[in-house]
């Protein structure tokens, strides 16, 4: 997704923001999705294969676990685990 497409997506998503609480909720959701996507991409890189593809290493995905990341506010994340097989 290029910058122009991303801006269009955010503008469309932001149309529903009417109150400060809506803005806060949207911001938290955006942080959560962004961090989870980045961590999952890192997991793909570390393991050498994408999720739902056949493992080519001695390590494989091993479920998910819940983590809390502190930013301006805390956000619970669902992160994949891996283990040697």
C-alpha cells in the first residue's frame, strides 16, 4: 500500500470519529494492528516462511500469547510464539 492509498484508507476510517473517545479508541486500535503486523512480519523473517506455509526450518509457530506493550497507554497484543520442533 503506497502513501496515497494509506491516506485514503485513514481518511475513510476516520469519518466515523465524532468524539474524543472515538479518536482514542481508533488510535489504540491502529497501534495494536500496526505492532501486531510488524511482529508477525518479523516472525515470518525469523522462521523463513509465511504463516500457513510449510515450515522449512527446525522452528515452527507454536500458538499465540497475550502481551502488554506500554506506549502512552497500554495495549494488549496477541503475539505468535515459536518453538524448535
